C-alpha cells in the first residue's frame, strides 16, 4: 500500500515541477521578447601592468531600465543601473589573476542574461628604436640597407621606415627580437636626405620613433659619407702636427732664452743710455784759427743713474790754410790743408 502512495507522490511532484518550469520559461520568453544578451567590451584588451581600464556593458534595447552586474571568474564585483545608455566599470589591473575572464549580467525584473567572456593581456611598451643605414656607392645610384630594432617591448613589433617624415615602406612585423630590414635604391640628386623608423606593438598610443639619420647626397663620383669620415681624421692629423711643432720649438726657445740671460746688459762701466752729459769746454767754433796752435781739448762729463760722474775726452779738429811761404812743403806747390791729429 505504501508503495503505491509513494509512486503517486513522485508522479505528482514531477508533474508539478514540469508545469512550473514550463510557466517560467514561457514568462521569460514572452515577458520581454526584445530583451537580448548584453555585450561587454573595452577600448583595448592589451594593457600595461598597473594600468586603469574601463569595461563597458550595454544592451541593444534602449527603453528598458536595466541593472548591470560585473563578475570576474564568477565572483561578483559591482552593479550599476542604466536606461538606454551603456554603463562603465572602471578597474585597475595590477596582477595576472585580474586579467579575467570578465562577464556582465543584465537584469530586467525576472529576466537575466549574461554577456560573453572578456580577457585582458599584459604587454610591455617598446623603447626608442635604433636606426642603422648602410650605403653602397655605385654609378650613378646609391644602394642603401636600413635596419631598425627596438630592444625592449612585447612581441610582435611592427616597424615602418620614413623618408622626410613620409612612410616609404610597408609595415614590417617581427615576432622575434631581430631588426627589421628595408632596402632602398635612389639617385644622387644632391638633396639632403633624412631617414627615420617607427616601432610599435599592440599597446595603443605607445609608438616610438628613432633619431633622424641625415645623409647629404652628392652627385658625380663623390662619396656621400666622405666628409663625415674624413673630418675626424683631418682633425687628428692637425692635432698631431701641432704637438710635433710644440715639442720641436720648445727646446730652441728655452736655449735662446738661456743665452739672452747670460749676455751682460751693460757695455762697460757706464750705462750710456742712462747717462747725463754736460759739456764743460768752451766753444771754439767762433774763434779764429791760429797757426801752430794746439787745439784745446773739450771735456764732457757723464753721470749715470747712481750719481757717479765719468769724464769723456774728445778733441775738436782745426783746419788751417797753408800760407805761400809754406808752399815748399806742399806736394806739387799747390795750396792744401794740414790736418791736426785727433786725440781722444
């Protein structure tokens, strides 16, 4: 008897449960037929560690008052309500476990629907790339190979080469840490050429540019890099020549200076430059010439800086005409002159 009662109870329970589930499903499907699953998105899914991010949850229906809830790995985080406009959840992600997955639940009355999962990815920004240019000179063209590499940053990295700020190469993507290469052939137009490269990865707004490489092109048989290569060599040669001249002339200068120091500065005991002379003899220029008269010596004194006086003797020559009685003594009987001896 009790077995029949138990079977009747089970059949009644199953029938009641099936009826309730059918009614709930009917209400869910017919309550808000325009209510769809929400979407969860962000401006980027590649971020740096410690970066602030925003998750946007929205529904296509703009007339319903919807309550949005954010979950991470099935754990409830926060809720926001909105009508017709999406809601934004602001987060700061510092650890790997905070990368996701995230889900958004939209609820209207008894209707609940979930979005798809969303995950973030950590990435390191690129550093300033290094540009190297190799030039091969031929007639009349230049063959150049440009290399660009960023030594840090999450892979893959995309490189682009520029000439005077205009992209001249397609995007070159590298998945390993090696330089991107671009070959270029150009004519020698004599214009100043400027080259640079750009490096960026999946991180938005984190592109880096290399320093500008300037290469003056020269027409004819000249080498574009000759001046850059010869200038340091010329400066080195000039420095060497200056040093050689300095070491060669310094000993001679010292020797001449030593010789000048050994030579006495005064000739004799009387410094003629500083001496003060006084003439103490009578002027005989206006006196008549007297025959057979000895000339009178004139005496001058010189006084140096120390006050000591020294005498200097000099004689004034006197000329006289030979009288007729003395013509026998003259050579050839001609009138001549007799010169007296000058005594110092």
